[in-house]
């Protein structure tokens, strides 16, 4: 497992556990007993560490390379998945994955921003940074969900939309805006889940849901801490301070009314027990779909639009 900077004491303990597991009982030393003691210390240290993570530390957890990605959730949660490709105008953007399938027996449309899990897949998926054709592909799938009355599930994990010259030349801002517009106009249940990074408009384009779920150690912000620091302080060295100021954690965003629910992660983050993390999110999605399934399309649409309008209203006293 890849350990983060603030996990060094945990890494040292787990290193000792691995060493002991390769030994046999010697003299009066009971290896199994020693391993059990060290495991108890690791769990205690994990609880203490993860109970007081700073926003910058949560940013590191959200970016952990072993954290489950959009394709992992699709594989685990969606049966009979049929991927759909292309924007019917320019190309198929691999940063956006999507298609049709069944979630717990219910037919759904799925869209996700996929970062990739190794060098080859990261390059293929452009590190989860979509281009205009990716957002037009997402818009096409949203319209498909609307046309056939299917709930829409989205999985958001991106540092932001691709900022390249070619993307700007093909109308990046317009494509994101149209995607947001389409998402707000849907007459079907729309559940958006922030599973890692939620970066800027590139994330919002796939997160205009009736319900916005966010995993416990995910982040969601208008800009990355490094980007914010480079603007405010002309240096990325102040990324920690920027992370504090941005209020990008799930706990802060729940208080601000930007998201609707914080989904618990296993102890030590989703990367330590991906199956548990996926199961927790599955339960939250099922509960949200159950609450929305009986509502008429016009009600779903008006509630969703009102929800996002309310986010722009200042709270009393501010």
C-alpha cells in the first residue's frame, strides 16, 4: 500500500507487522500474539489520525492512487452494463465513461469521470480531465435518461476540465454550461456522487443532481488548493492554507448546503477497504432513489433547480 506523508507512523507499524509475518515463532516470542498487538495499535493510530484530518490531508486522501475510481463503482454496482461512446459530433472522450445498466434491478443511465488506476489507463482517460466532447457525451446520455424515464447516476472524480488550447478551441466553457443546463432540466431522479476530487465546473457539469452524495474524505471545490495558492500568493507552497480557506471538505460543504449527505468511508479511507466504501455508497444511492422514485418529473425538475438557486443566496447575517 502507498502511504501518505502524514501516515508515516502507521507505515512503520505495518512494516513491522509484515516482518513478523515472515518469521516463525522463536523461543518465548509468540508471533501471532505480537501481530495482534501491533494490529490493535495500527487501528488505534488510524482512528486518532483520521478523526482529525486537516483539509489538506483530506485532499491527499481524496487523490490517493489506490482509491476506487468511477469504473470500479460501475463494475461493482451496475449489472448488465452497456457502455455508450461518442458525442455524435467530434470524438469519444475516454475521460467520461457512461452507458446503460441495472442498479439493484432498476434500469439506470450511468455517467462517470474516470482518472485511471495505472500509467496506461491514466493516459487513456486523460487523468479524468474531460474535453468538450466528453461533456457533450454526458449531455447526450442525460437526454437519453430523460427520453426513456430512467434515473441518472453520476460518479464525479476529476481535478477539473482539461485546460488545453484544443479544448478551448472546441468550446470547453460552452460544453460545460450546456451539460449543467441539461442536468438541471431533467425530469428523472438524478443522484450525483463525489467519490474523490470534485474540481471546478468540470465536476459541477456532472453533479447537478437532486441529491448530491459525497464520500467522507472526498473534496469538492471551485479550484484546487494549488491553483488557489498560485493565484493568491503567486506560489503553490501555500496550498495547505488555501485548502483551509476553500472549505472543500464534505463536512464543510454539508454545513454550507452544497451537498446533501456525507457517506462514511472505512477506517483509513476508501483505498484501505474499497469493497466497504463501494457498499456504503450503494446503500446511500439506493436510499436516495427510493425517496425520489415516487415524485413526478416536473417536481423533480423544479426542486433540483430551486436547490441550486438556493446555493447562491447568502445565509442570514452574511
